[in-house]
C-alpha cells in the first residue's frame, strides 16, 4: 500500500461545495488502495479576512498573535474536510500542525521547520484514517503557534511527504501544471509532463507562480517527487522530480516573465573597493531585496552600477541610494520602473552558447532592446521594456520550439 | 496586588469596535493596580456560523471535529483582544485552553475539566502580561481539543479564578446583573446587589438566563465571588457569593419564570410498585429530561401521574408514554403545551410556611389557576397557564415587595 500526500490550496477549498468535491477526489485516491495524508490551506480569502480584522484593532499586529490568529484558518478547513469525508462514509481525522508534530523555530510569520515527528499521523493512518493536516503552521518548543510564511502549506505537504517516505506529494491548485510559458500570453504554451527541481525553482522565482520555491527546494533535498495539478479537472499535471536531467539536457524547458521589476542606475561611480558594499548594505538593512546587479566595465576608473528591485521598493531604494551616490562622488542616480524580466530556463544551457545567442537574436529580430542580461546555470534573463515583454515571450517560445513536445 | 479574572461574552466582543471598548475596560482594571486574566467567548455569532458551515458538508458532524472547529472561534477573539491591548500600549498575550493548562475528559462537546495547571498563565502574569485565555475549550490527555458545552466560557473563567486564587471572577455580559424578576415583564424589577450561589442556581435554571448554572456551581464549590455585570455600561452589577445567607434569611430574592413547559398526565394509573419506573425509564433512554413529577394521592388504588418536559420534547414523550400507559392499564394519556412555570426563590423559605401561603393566595387573588406545585429548599414553583404568567410574575413581585431594597 502506497502512501500519498496531497495538498489542496485555498481556492480548492473555498466553500462547502468545493470541499465536498475535494473529499470525493481524496476518496478516489483512498479507493485506489493508498494511504492518504492531506494538507489543506485556509478556505478562500479567510487569511486576508483575518488580517483585515486584526488591522481594525491594531494597524501593526504583533506577529506572535497574528500567527495564532491566522493558524485558525487552516484548522477550520481541516475539520470541515474531515467532516465531508465522514459524510462519504470514510474514516478521517483532522490534526493541527502541532498535533502532526511540526516543530518550528520562533520566527513568527516565517517560521522554519526544525523537526517533524509525525507520530500521531502514523497512529491515525494505522487506525485506517485519512489524515487531514492543517497546513502553514507549526509549534515552537515552548508550545507557541507559528506560521510558515508564504508557500507554507506546500512546505508542510512536502515536509510530511519526505518524513513519511510517501510515494509522491501531490499539490492540487487552481492551475493545471507548469507550462512552457504563461498561457495567457502564449496560446501555444504547452503543459510540461515533467520538470527538474532546479528548473522549477527558476520558473517559480521568475514569476510562473505555480508553487512556492521553498517547497520545491525541500523536495529537491529529499528527492521527493511532486505532482502539480488542478483540483478542478482530471487532466494530468506536471511532475517535478530529479531523474530527468539526462534526457532533457540542453533543452529549454520554459519561458518565464516577471513584470515586477524596477531598475536603479548609479551613473559615474568611481571604480574603487568598498563602493558596492557602501551602496548595497543600507538596502539590505532596509530589507530591500536586490535582484540583478550589473556593473559595466570601468572606463578611466569610472563605472555605472545598475541593479533591479521590486517595483514597490523603488522609492525606498532611491531615497537610500541617492545620498550615498552623492557622498561617493557619483554623477547621478536614475531609475526606471517600466521594465520586465524575460527568461529562458533549462538545464545545461550554460555550457551551450547557442541558447544565449538564439535568445539575443530573437529579441533583436523583434526590435526589442535588451537593457540588462544575467545568467545562472540553468537560466538566461534579459531585462526589457515592459511594453515588449509579451512580444518577447511569444517570440522566444516559438524560437525554441516549445510548442512541440520533444524529449 | 490583587488578581482579577474577567470574562467577556460573545455579544461583548461581537466586532472590532466592541473589542476595543473591552480592551479599554481591561486597561482600567490593570491601571487599578491589579493583575488581570481575561477569558473571552467567540465573537458574536461565530459559533453558529461555524456550525452552519459544518452542516453544509455533513448534516451530523462528528463531535471530535466539531469541537476542534468551534474552538477556533475563541482563539480568534483572544488574539484580536490581545492585539487591541497592544494597540493601547499594554503587554498582553493570548493563550488557548490547552496553553492555559485546561485538561478535560474526552466527552466531546460537553467536556468536563479534570485538571487545571495554569503554569503558563502564571509565567505570563509574572512577565507583566495581561493574559487572554480562549474560553469554552480544553485539551485531553491525548492532546485532542474539546469544548466545554453550554456556559463553557463562564466555566473556564470561574475555574481559572478558583485555581489562581483570584480576588473575584467578573462575568461581563449583555445584562446589567441579576434582577428580582424579568424587567421586560415587571418594570419595577430591581437589580440585586448580591445573591447566594444556590439562589442564583435556582434563578438560572428557571429561566433567568444570566449565566450558566455549571459555572455558579463551580463558584460555590470554591467559594469564588462572581460579579455579573454589563460590558456596555459602568453600572454596578450583582455579586454572587456565599457570605450573605445570614442577613437575607427567609427573604424572597427573586421571581423566575419559564415558558418552555409542557405537561403530560397519565390518567387512571393502577397504584402499584414499578409503575413510575416503567413510565420514566424509556424517557431517560430517549434523553428526554423530565422536570416536575407529581403523583396524586391514590383513591381506590387508582392515581394520576403528571410530569413536565420541555416543549420540544413533548411529541416524543407522548409517543413513548402512550403505549406504556396502555400496557399498564391506565385510562388515558393527555398533554398540554400551553403552560409556564413561575417560581419564588430565596434561602430558608422551606421552613417558613408563610411564603408558600402568600404565593398561593396571591395567585388565587389574581384568579390564576395553579396546575402543579413543586418545591425545593429555596424555591416554590407553580405551573400555571402561559397566558397568565406575566400577571403571576407581576403580582408576586408586588406581594413580596421586591421593588424595595430591604436587607
């Protein structure tokens, strides 16, 4: 008998009818001869509603209390799902994160799992129960409730799957899987049957918001296969796993894009040691995440330093960087918030120059100006004007023949 | 420094504004130089809404799951109240029933407290926190969430007050205290400054729905003074305590009434051993609570047996009793669901026949027919037609001079 861990997101359990439908899916898996552990998110907009309620009494609620408050959302959905399963005649039991043995550190609102001792989960499985675990939450050694931050329920699911040595961790959500590009931009975009963990990470962090990178990383560490599929259809999803690198070597897997990009350029910076740290340390302290950093080759010991931040951080970043630029003798500071990232992602591209060249040529042929370029082992990213990002994604999807299912 | 336990009911914390106002009251108590432990109910109609949600997926939700579900209501209100206190600049921490050390049996939906070890409550008080405890809930030895059933939050508050040796347990609710009669019926009804535990118990079980008898009983066992007052006004409430019996001996304290009364009479019952048990055992098994039982003196070994039940149980009771009546050779079975109870309550009446006589004379003078009479040590109850209950309460209130504050 195989053990399968399933996770259902907030939109999949948004109301009683949807929960009943999720219950029927779980029963199918159980009837397939499997043991089933289910992780649920809070119903629909519950989490946002609870945050709104908190803000009505305190504009900046203490995180310890907020975590306790938010954790109730997943408790509610877990009990309702258990009741729906009872109504279908199946044995089921809901467990909180604490009861499922998820011990975390005390970093409220973004706690990390320290230990997972799912003794109670195993006991309940042995009693023949379908076990429903409230996602997104854990408990500290001091018995205080924590939440795991963004992507928390995915993390709960993968962590449980890894610890319980499940056959697979199935993430059911409101998308059908991982696509070669955003289907809203590229009608020919194709759903991938499978993808590697690292490729998925690059796709996820670059805007293909299917699941949170933290859970994918955990899957990679424990080599736990993860299925991403829709809870609203029976179509097969995408399997994220580690065994496909050989077959797909040197192949672009998908095109990611991200509109949340703003650029800051410090013009005319004296090229001397300590300048970069003088500029970036204050940003780190202000909790501003700096993404791409590019420093042009220096001419006469004068260089330009460019970096990108999320658009919401631009004003803050500029107000921090401008006085520094002045103090280090830079000429000026300019910004642009009308940019976007477009990336091609695939294992092994780094050692195969053809991919970069193909990407740049394709953009050139479309008359799209490339403002910045960065690369990782499995990704090439160009920063372009946001008004051209759709053209860029479409052209790249075609250039790399992603509409064809070639392994 | 005195320790005060306060409890705020659902209507007192129904929305963010009301919670802010409760926070200001708590701060006043804290600023009065006290340590404060607060027990809260769920906000407004939360509990009913959660039950409705559960019924949408399962008409008869399993009690274990229902308890977990309902316990979230009090968790939410406890965190929001803690946040509101933070916003006023005060240290506060919310604790679940489990964190507060409330261990119960595993009788879901009506668990009884087995042990209370408020180690964490004491630690948090020592740190200078106002401690907010989620009412109505506990945890079993096996770490499953339970709820304490009706009046549960009052019970949590009195139990905590007793264990922590608080100076007083203050129950804040939507009434101003305990009145000599229902002020809607008797405009002259007077709020009592104080009342004994047993008198309060009789008033509470007979329809003066101020607080649940279970919490009053607990208060009596631990001799914990309980203040009942309104959270919406600054008027002084009623103190329930054990030290006033001497002064108020032989004094009627209040008039209670209850409209939820139906009567069953088995006519022409052979007066022989075993008849009563033949009639009542099936009712007990069907979970029908039989209240007043009266058996007339038998004439020629034939008697009439009359008892009352809640109106909602009448049909069920009749269908159980009719075949039994037939089998034991009774003449017939009749019922009346248009009845009401009216009671006078006060310590020491039993040994002072004047009170009973005064009650019967008053009702006679009003032309009110008494159908049944029962008494306890501190109560005399008459069953009358529901159409005359208002007249009865008014006349008795006047006859016993309850509008006057005499000790």
